[in-house]
C-alpha cells in the first residue's frame, strides 16, 4: 500500500470552533481538544501521513489580503502535492478563486463545516474532512471546494445558507 501525504493548512472557520457565533459554547467547551489533529489521531488513525500548519485562525469574513499572501507562500513552500485547506464557509469560494489565479502546481482542496468537528453529536465536519481526503485520488492538479459530498470548481458552486449546504 502506498501512503499518501496530505499537508493540512488551517485558516480557521467553524470546523475547529473558530467562529464568533460559538463564543459562549467555546467558553463552556475549553476542556475539549477540538482540533483536526486530535480528531485524526484519536478518532481516525489514518493510513496516510499528514502534517498541519496554521496560517491564521479566523472567521473567514475576517481573512485579509495579507492572510491570503501567507496562504500562497505556505502552499509554494511545501514540497508535497496534496494540500487540504480548512476554511470558513462564508468566503471559501472567494479564497478558491484567489488561489486559482496563482499558478500553483498542487492538488488543493478547501473544506470546512457548518458545525464544529468535535463536541456536537451531529456535525458535517468529519464527513467533509474525510470526503476531501478521499478526493485527492480523484482530482487533477487545481483548486477545488469539497463540501456536502461534492467536489466543485469555484465557478460551479454556491453556498446555500437556507439549506446549510454547498450546491
């Protein structure tokens, strides 16, 4: 079995509780390790290697042009092909479009969630994360958004706030 390596770049968003809307819940759940690293190590125990880097930990509506420049630098400085970016859903499409214009030579998938990955009995985070990881074997070099069981180019998808899904 060939082990793939996935480099995870964290930008923030709901997937790890980085959302001002969850402020009160954050204070109550400080004891939980709600990180993707904890989820992968303790729940998944994957058959692939991974590394994690944090560029910023922000609500996606607060991501700046400087944060996006740091993201591009992080991608270009990493030698592996598979890059998974966790990102808030509000501006995920905008970041994907920004990256599409940067002549990157990687397979890049942006994913996130409407509900945090740990601490809730019902969350889309684990499914989105798992489907994103599985999708690296299905895609060509480029930038994709992976949400709700679909993998999309940025021009093909919109966030439907009423249904809490990308379509």
